[in-house]
């Protein structure tokens, strides 16, 4: 049961049981220099604390002084002729397709007065319409002030006409000389693009299309080619599965070209047929963190376990205990089981063959076309370049110099190409190597189509005019195919004509309106091969070493395509809770072995050792090291996609790990680390907030207990309703009040349900909230100072599986962390809670308490309660006393220390006119010195209510569910927002669940946010 487990947020809490108290003491510091509060360089002469400032001026004088700091007037120019489809103040939504070469999603784009400001999932697209954090943040990449804004020729600004003349001459010269014309592009599964290139090749017969991806899924594609006879990734659906076993496969992340989190969450509904998840891995991945049972093994051991499981499944048997247990479960579930593997081609081949043997129903037979890289083809291209056979190279927004292990060699060989054209968004290495540069159009400025998988066709449409002089690759191909100023160079017309053959009887406008429709592509995958003996031999030949490295992608950064997006750089990693960094993850025991330190300084900020990392003769210098609970001993992990030079001020963060990645094998042996003697300053947010005790903040229960034991059983109940003992006897907590309750049944009363069983910790909700509510980016230094401005955070709790001694005070219900003591011992396998902890993700935002502690202590009534259940903030009344934050037990209020907009100290999107175009005009941009927090997106709920009122109808539950940004963005259904007074609403139904509980219910705040207990599908030992 949960009461026999200890929850901790970091290894530092285990080392120092009193850490929670120290953090609480540091949360509200006495001495805050006025210049830190004002954020004004002109005030730097003062050392007076803000408390003294209020004393000296007198409370009322200070309030008037601060309120008088008005923002400058910015004049606007009204429409002379108003566009017929734009009503000022009313948003427009356009269905489109997000695709940047790495990520795909069918989306709805919210625009205001012609500006895209928000990305929402397209409900018509089902699983293909779900958005991750990168899709949500992609709207900010449109307004990137560091992007290339003007065509270039020989490094100088030039017109498209001059650039096209240069390219046309290069094409003609190469064609006449019989040299190859190569279009080097990221994976681009667009039927119209392929058709256009075929026509381009008809004019220039030596033209070749070569695919290059930084993170190429090469091993998966090679395995699919061998097993299915087609170079396309299989599509899986977990809804009918009851067991998933994963070997190093982060299938809730970037595995297999598409996350499975939607069907995974659907299959994880607690009940007799709940999906059981077993993970075998080295790094603590997002997928592993969600597993019921997790085996932490170094990569060489993972390979051996996979071999043994395969042998046991096909009838050979195994003596390996772990493999025997996994194989037994797979056999028991049969077709309702599925196996995933990653790291190498051989691992994926064995996983496919196991699934074939099981007859897994998770295998749909559909093909995923989003990844097209062919390593052999790319190597052939490199041979052409080195041999001087390429006359024209057109690079479509790819940079092999940065992301390929032989990037420097490729850079040198480009001197052999007479005409290098870079279609680029940043002044990166390819930009520097090119003679002609064409700024690439953002997906929100482009027309296009994508065929993501079998039978699906998705359209892309521009939602804004091109901000700068940019052009998508298709427009360039039309010009170079047809010649300049040709009437046939309109890509919209070309796309519309091409789509007709795919859409059949569906009109183009209808398909564009829906964003996604069916296609006539009926490609099906079927098992037709697979060399098991070769795969077994390759896995067996993986050379074990003292340290082995696993390369991975973070949910925030992916392959690094959007590395210059500050929203994504600041988004904390779901596991480590660190932002603005990548780092080498290492186990606690290996850290001790190699003398690696992670220490908290006097301000509770984390500092860590820096090492030089050497893998097979390649050295990456100055890599910070993070001690990660759950990391397998003998292994280290490092994220790809960081350390991009000359790609913007934000992108140059972290270290570039691509020189260690051969494009196929994510696990490598022969790893050495050498301490530099220097320390790295980490910026993390997990240890910033101190909830009032943490005993059963994130509740969990084993499935067997959930099914067989009544939740309110007097002795064994796993979610017993809280009761207070009064002179009248025991009474339910929600029935006891110090105040008279007001009538909340007239009109809507909003609640938010959060299911811990469905939350994977992906972070899409955080970015959605940031975009909707103009939450500023504060930068690494401020994050390190515990001054993040997020209105929503996802707390990550580690949970020890070991039974621990329960001290007397804890038995009596006290929630004091020190009472857990240190009953864990030292040494031995898995006897320390940091060795292989369970993980729980818990989104926490303002709980909108009906008895809010913040409201009673605000001296100027800046925060108050609304009849609809929301806790309101009147920013122009707030004078920044921070009493409310001090009195909030959930620590969800944020004090705005600085003016984050138009302030050179915070040189992010709010500091330039282009970046400010993403701001939502319905939400005020807060100024310094005020408190801010979650509002349950009141601007959206009120707009929804007013729209229904104008139309004289009732608001539907779906409308309210989509009114809250976090709930609308959640692809797993973990968050459900709605009206409790609507008896048919989903949130009302969820309220009646026996898994429902409140955070810190015992203190009587009566929140309007409730949680559902996490259920683990395993037998507790």
C-alpha cells in the first residue's frame, strides 16, 4: 500500500531528511535587493530590502508608487479595409498540418487578427491529431528573430530574381557537364512534393533526391525492410493489448516515428484487463518512468535479456531469471502482448519476430511513412560529393555538418561542389558553406500535404502571410523547373491540382477545412522475413565495457530542429526536472566510483561535476554530469539535439552529442570519462516548491488491491474518505465549514480532474498554458534562482518499492518527512531507494480552493473567489506583498520579479517586436511586482459562455473541456475540465470515481481540482 512507501523528489532528500525544512526556510528570503525586484539598471545603487522599502514609504505610499509605474502607450493602426473573415477580438481557427521533418501532427491553428498564437489538437484526426510539447511550441518558432530573413548570394543580401538566375545557371552547367544535381532534404512524405521533384528530374535527368535526417530512425527502417520487405515503419495500437514489454524503446517519446501515448493511456484504464507495462532499459526514460515493472540493465545486459526472451518464446528455453519471468508473462498473454525494442537493427528485428510468434493484435498492418532515411543511399551521396560528381547541391533545411558524425569531412568536401544552395532558417554551418541562401518558409506560412500513414492524407495551409522574404522548397522547384515569372509557378494551384487525384470525390476545400482525410494509399505491412540467427549474433557481439553510453532524445528538444525555441529550452525535463541543459546521466554508485558530485549550495541550487567524455576515440569536452536515480550501473546517458552553434542565441545551449551517433546504434560501448575539476551550475525546478508535507501527495495502489479491496474499507481501504473527529462524531471533511457556503448551483461551476494513471509527464500541457497565458521565459539564471514563472508544473516523485520502517509519528498520521529516517542500509543490489525507484508524475496548478488561504491574507483584495469556482487575480490591485504565496500550501503562485518584456536582461521572445506577435491579446502581459498564477483560462471559459449566450443555447461539455489550455492539449485524457453543475458532464462523472482525492484535503481548502489515484499493474513483493 502507499502508506508503506516513501516518496522523494531527489537523492538529496534521501541524504538529508531535513532538506524539506531547509527549502521551506529558503523559499521566502528576508533580504531581497530592490534592484532585483524592480529589474531596473537605474536602481542599482540601492541595497535596501523590499520590506524596509515598504516600512520607509508607508504601506499606502508604496502602493500608490508601484501602481503609478504605468506601461508606455503603444499606438495601433486600425484596418482601412477590414478583411471580411477577420473580426477584431474574435479568434479564427484553421485546420493544418504541423510537420518540420521530425514531428507530425494534424492541428488547429488559433489566429488573432491574422497572427497565429496557439496550436490545438485536431479532434478530427484522432491519434494523429495529438500534440506534444514541440508541436505546441512550434508557433513561437514562427516568430524567431534569429532566423534568416533575406535571400543571400555570396554572403550579401540579394533578390530572389538574382538568386534564381544564379541557381538556374548552376543547374544548366551541371546538366551540360553530366554532373549530378542533388536535393538533400529531411524526410518529406508529401505526394505533391514527390510528384514535383519527378517533374524537376524530367527536366534535369541527373537530379537525385537524397534524404538526410539528424535522428534518422535508420535501425528501425532497416529492420522493417528485412522483416516486412518494405521501408516503412509499422503502426501499432495498444488499445487491445494487456501487456507491453519494451527493451530500450521509448515508445511514449520519439520511438518508431510516432508516440503511442494515446492508445497506451486508453489501455491503462484501471480494471481487470488493464495494460501491464514492463520496461528493460539503462536510462530512466519517460516510458520507463511510466512502467509498472522496470528492470535497469546496462545496454549489453539489455541485449542479452532480449536474446534470452526470444529463445524462450520460440521454444529454446532460458536459464536467465529475468528473461524467464518476462517470457512467461508474454506467453500467458499471447496475442494480447506486444514487444518493442530499440538501440539497434538487430534488437528491432527480434522484437518483430517475437510479435509475429505471439500474433500480437497491437500490430495493425498499417505503414508509417514519416521516416525515409536510407543510410546506404546517403553514403552513396557522400561518395558522389567526394568524387566531384555533384555540380549542384540544394540542402532543404538540413545541416549534416552539425548532426552527422563525419560532419567536418562533409564540410571540407563541399568545396568540390560548384553550386551549393542552402534553403535554411538559421545562419548555421550549411548557411555558411552555401553560395546562395534562400530563407525557408515556416510551416505556418506554407501550403503542402503529408501522407503520414496508410490511408491518411493531411493538408497544410498558411495561416499568416510570409513575415520575411522566405520561400518553401516547392516554390523554388517550380521556378527552377518552369523558369522565372511563369504563370505555372503558383504552388497553391499546383497542390490543388495534385490533390484531386488523391481526394477522389472529396472537394479540396472540404479536405482543407477538415485538415485531414482518407487517401487511396492502401499500403499494408505483413511479416515476410527476418534473419533471427543474424540478429542474435549481432546482439551477442555487442562488446560490453565498464561504461556504456545510451543516446536519447528529450521530450522538449527532440532532434534539435527547434533548438532556438526558448519555450522548449526552459521546459524542464520530465525526469531530471532540469532545464536549459543536456548532461551525462549516471547512477549513484557509479558517481561514487568515479568521484562525481552533485551538491546543493547554501541557496539550495544544484552544482555538478564536469567531465570530458570519450567514446571510441571521439571526445566531447566539458559535459556536466547529473546523478540520476534509476540509471543502470555501468551506463551513462546523453541527450541529442543540443549545442547548435550559429543557430540563434538560445540554440547554443548544452553540448553536441551527434559526433557520437552513427545514425543506427543508440547504445555504444568503450566509454571513458575524465573529471575536469570544474563544476557546472544546473537550473532545476523540482526542489523549489515545498508542499505542506508530502505524505501521500501522489497516491498509488496496486491493481489487485484496487480491484479486490473496497476503497473505503475501514482497515485496508486504499482511498478512505477523510473524516474529522468532532464533538458530534466523525464527519466527512467536505461537510465541515468555518464559513457559510454560498450557492454555486446557479450557472457553471468549474472543476478540473487529473488522472495520475494517464499522465505520462510529457509537458505538452505546460507549453499550451505558456502560449495561452503569455507566461514569460525567464532564462537559466532565474530558473536557478527559483524564479520560474510557470502557472502549471509537473512534479515528479520517486517512490521506493522497499518496505520501510514506519515510525510512531507516521503511524499516527503525521506528514513529517524526517519520520521516515534512514532505514535503507548501504550497498547490495536494489536496497537503496535511489537505485530503481518508481515514478509518479503529478501536474500541479492553482487548486482554485473554495476556501482559499490566499484570499484571506491579501490586504488589498487583489485575489478573490468567483461564483464559477475560479480564484481570480486583479493584477492592477496587487502590490506584491507575497502574503498569498506564503499562505498557499500548494506553492502555485509566482511572484513577478522583473519586467520580462522589452527588457534586454531577458533577451527572449518578449524582447523584440517579432517575438511579441505570439502574445495572446486576451491575456494581459503582467508587469513587475505582482503575483500571477493559473486562472483556469478564464478568458476562454467566458468567451465560450458568451458565445452560447448570443446563440441562446446551453454550452456543451465539449466546449468547456476545450476551454482550458492544459486539458485541451493533453493527448492521454489525463486532464478533464468541465462544469460540475452539468449533470451530463464528464468531469461530474469523474468526480464520482472511487479513485478521486484532493491534495492536502486535511487542511480544509476545498479545491476545485481533484486527482485520481495511480494504479500499478503488478504484484507487490
